[in-house]
C-alpha cells in the first residue's frame, strides 16, 4: 500500500495531513527518511514517524460498494475477490461481514473485529437487510402478503421469517429480510414464480450505502456510522 495511506490508517491523520508530515521529512521507511507519499510499501517495511515505530492499532471498519463479478471471500480460484479492491495493510485479518453473490452489487461491510461481525451476521440477531430487486416478470399482486407470512424455499422445512416488500414498479421492488439464508432473495422470488435479474443491497439496519461511493470504492466508517451499526435495527 501507499505510504501516505499507511500513515493515515495508523495515526488517524487525514490523507493531506499525512502528506504534510511526510513532506516535512518526519517519516522513515526502513530507517531512511522518505518524502514521497506515493511510495509503495512492502509487507515487511518498518515505518517510523518522528523516529517512533508505527503499527496499526485498533479494529478497522470499512464500507465497500461491491461491484458485480467479485466473490465475497479472501481466496477464489476462478474470480477476483472483494479483498482485491482494498488497499489496506494486514489484509489477511480483514473479513467481509456476510456474503453477497458474485452478481450482487451494493453495500458490503468489511472488518477485523470478529465480535462486531458476529453481531451483524448472527441469525439470532435478525438484522434487517434491504435489497433493491429487478425481476424478469411482473411482481404478483399477493407477493407482499406471501413474504409477510413467510414462504417455503425449495429444499427447506421452515418458512422464511416475515419480510417486507415495497413495490416500486411492475418489475422492481425493495425487499427487507431479517435472516440470511443461502441465495435467500433469489429463492424467495422463485418461490412466488418469478426470477431475479439484478440484485443490489442498499441497507443494513438503518445504515445506507453512501451515495458518494462509486462501485469498487470503499472507505472507513465514521464513528457515528459505527455506532449506528452497533445499535443496528432489527
Ligand atoms: N440474497 C440473494 O439471493 N443473493 C444475495 O447476494 C443476497 C441475498
């Protein structure tokens, strides 16, 4: 990763403040002063600020706008992974918070805080996830009632938990679910005789995918956003 990015990740300085301390000659790379913020760091580089060694401290919480074509895992033999979109130190300690399908786009959280990850993904907590869904066929008139009552997914014994469907157009809707079964949204629409042609996650609890985050971009969560997700809505 870049030196300026590393300095801001470790110190909490903004990118421009980090650039300033680098230009001031206060940063060392492997014992030598380095004034180029764009310097690419090797994984084993030793970085100092005012002669004090720097290391990452505290857990990290990221929000990524996942593009289609990326797998939510750290390793995949066939497809690029969402981790490849991150320019972060100690990448191996970061994990996606839950999974989105290869072709699903939208809100993906990533963290190295296992407890926080568990709080959001645990089936016990029933955290709400809202998806924008585009469908092959018109949405059946009774779909909202069926989803509110629960539907039986192919190969399963238990009805889905009550879910809220807001119809936006003939073939477009927002669906909020409170569990995370395998391919759940696609299988729920299959259960009412329809087919999902595009799927985009917009929200987890009340936390919305930031509008200024283009596909493939990510940023750190703010303190307020972290708090919002800690007290996530069911
Ligand atoms: N439901 C699905 O079917 N796919 C996703 O990626 C997320 C929820």
